[in-house]
C-alpha cells in the first residue's frame, strides 16, 4: 500500500505529543526512560528530544545523579514558552492567577469590588490580569489565553449574561467583544461552577468519570453536569442552574428570573442555611461558619446538619432522576464546611430518595476551584496549540 504524503511528519508530531504529555505528567525524564515509555528506539528518542529542544518546548533539567541506574541527562517541559491567565469573578471581588505551560502558578492578584457600579467592568478585568502578571514579573504580550469564570452563563445566541442578575456590569450587550478587544488574546468566559467541574475533571476525583455532577453550595446553589466527558451547557447556557429548581419543602417561586431565586435556592442557599442554624440557637455570621459550628455543637448542631443534608438530598434526587450520574462531587464552602459527616448524611438521604446510587465525594479541589478550573481550561487549549509540532509553527519565545 502506497504511503500517504506527509505521513512521516504526522507520525513525528504524534510521537512529539506523546513525549510532551509524558514529560508534563511525570516530570523530568531521561532519553532512555522516555524511549521506554513511548516505545521509541534510543536514536529516535534522541532525535525527538533534540527536535523539541530546538523549538523551545523542552529543556535540560539536571541529571539523574542520586537515582538508581547510570547518570543521565534529564529533560522537562519549558513552562516559560506560554502563559495563561484565569479569573474568578464574584460580586465582591475578582481573583486572578497566571500559570506557565506546566500549570505552575507564577502570579496571583485579588481586586476587591464591593459596591461597584455597572461601569468599568472591562477596566477592572484588565487590572486584575495585569496585577497577576505584575506579580509574576511578566508583560501582557507573554499571555496566550485568558479564561474567566462568572456566575450565570453567557447565552451563545445573544452573547449576553443570563441567570446572574446580582453581577452588575456584566450584562452589557457587547461586553464579550469589549473584553476580547481589551485583553487582545484568545478569551473564553465560562460559568464558574462549570469551571469548578473542569478542575475536578482534570486534577480531582472526576479524572476517571465521564458522567458526573458537581453540586456547588456557597451563598448560591449551582451545579455542573458532565456527560460523556463533556460539559453540558444547554441552549441558553443555563444547564446546571439548579437554584431555580422547584422543590417540595418551599413555596413555589414565580418570576424566578426577576427574583434571581428558585426552590432549591430558597431551600439550601446561604441565607436559608444561616436562618436554619439560627433557628436552632447557633450563632454565626455566615452560612459556612454556621455549618462549621454545627459540627461542634451536639444536639442542635446534629439537627442542623441532618436538615441541611435532607435539603441537599431533595435537590440532588431531582438531578439524579434526570442525569443518572456515576459520581456526584460536593463543592463550595458551605457544603465542604460540613466535611465527611455531612457527606455521609447526604448519601443516606439520597439513597432513600433516588433509585440510582451514584458515588458521593467531597471535592478534591477545595481551594480556589473556579480559578483552578479557569487555568486548567486555558491550559488545555494552549497546550494543544503549542504542542502541535505538525502545524506551521511549533513554539514561541522562551525564558
């Protein structure tokens, strides 16, 4: 059978990508180890590493001295060949971070935005990005991509934010175009809970799960749904907006868009949870603190945890009946404050309310999950672009 023109180039590119993924996952490797892991001969592995080093994708990283076997040169991904930025936007602050191609966070910044007006959104986003870049001693031209997480979701048909009336300044009709022009690098804006699910999928408990739901509990209740390994966003970006789900145990909420609330939110959102705790005599200023206090208060605290678990299970039962996930990940500060004790109570309640029995786990990404997901999302696309040695170009500048 005649060979197809360009096949050797494509095979080299496939070998390059396999080697780069191994270096990314396992850290510095020698030529021999890389050859063994990829199945390439020593000469081919040597040519591959030389090629990747010449285009700046890998660099020498010391030797294997001190390890078993003969001393050998080690190689690693050159993280400085590309940088990405991630942002986590809430009504009171914008948190940003910059990571290199390996995923190492090199700069962080937080911009408080209490009581901000609807004006100046673009300027605040740019300031947050520049703050993280400054912390990393990088200039704006080193960025390859930016990913932003916000409450609600942008409707793909209109480009406007929906399901998040509490986020002033983010509902302008041409905001996405204005942000893209100001940032001047590829930009993606995604629902914050969806990004928490991305983090869980890439570096958390859902790494081996193609069908899972992440339930988010902060001041607001939300969810992300992943089916066959892909996020489900819905026709208007509203998939997972379970706060609006009508549920037994609370009066039916009408005009939910105007009220920015629904049954599940009225049952298990931050304010109802705080009210629940106070009704049992627990004193706290936030829902998260109230759940933490419940763990240390026998009697009243037990009642609070049991009722909160019941409320969460009622909402999850509705989700499970529709989605039938293999895994449910519990995330967000209010829920994770209850720890394994709350998780066990939810699992018991859900077993009585739903036929499927998905695994129920507390998040493996408790710190800045939205920001982590934004970085992971931006890194995934950037790596595909930068690691594509079959393309017209194969890299950029190096540190």
